[in-house]
C-alpha cells in the first residue's frame, strides 16, 4: 500500500487486482503490434491474401521481379488495323529497280486487258469484239500462270496463291469460252450449249 491510499478505495483495489494481468496483456498486444509493423516496414512483401485484399493471389510475378505479360485474347479485334502481306506479294524485281519493273506481272496483265478493251471499244476490224474479249480472258489466264510460276508477283497477289490461281484461271477461261461461242458464226461449236439454248427458248 502506498502513501495516501486507503484499503477501502475501490479504484486502488481494482488497479492492484488487474495490474499484473493488464500489464501482461498490454505487453503482448504492444509486442504483437510492433512485430506486425516491423515485419511490414522491413521490406517483406505482403501478398494480397495476407493483406486481406480480394483476389490477391491472382497476380503472379516472374523470378526476375518483372510482372508477367497479360495474356492476349484470341478473339478478332473490333477494328482491323493491319493486314498480312499475301504469299508471294513481295517485289517482282530488286528494290533498286524502277517502280514499273518491280510490278511487271501486274502491268503485263493490265496492259493486255486494256488492249483487249480498246479493241472492243474501237471495233477497228471485223471480229474485233471476239478478238478483244479473247485478249481480256487471255490476260487473266496469264495472271494465273504468273501467280503460279513467279515466286513474287507484287500487287498481282491479292489472296493466297491457291485462291488467286482459281480466281484468275476460272474467270479467264469463262471469258475466253464466251468469246468463242458468241453468235453469230461462233468459232467454237458446243452441242451441249446449243441443246440448252433450244430447250430454254422452247
């Protein structure tokens, strides 16, 4: 008992009764807080699960300390920003060659088809329509052959090699056939077509 206190004082009695336990609890609490604060301040990385954050364990880091790159989506983008060059779409001549030489396969097809259109439009001689149309079809067939033989055809390559071959070859063949069987006096007689026309007219 200290001086100035009486045994009947409830406050002093409560302090004496609770003193050792309170001090022990307070010391352990203070020690626990100090250890927690010290662990956080010492540079120890605290994961999301320890900090109580939702989904804290979802982020992963590489051993070097760099964050892992986000996984790309396999869905097609909403807007197309770029397209891949088709197979064989490179220059048909070296880069130091003049521009017409680098695109000679396309220029060959365009000039031949243009000559055919000019003959059809001007009609300078008999059977000009038929000859001009055959030239147009032959230009497309030549484009198919160039697409197949030449490794790089420049801007003549539109899609894959197979698609270009089928497109150019089929269109060119149909145009030539139509020019050959055109009336009057067709250059090519196809009995099946004649029967089909007669059946349609009936």
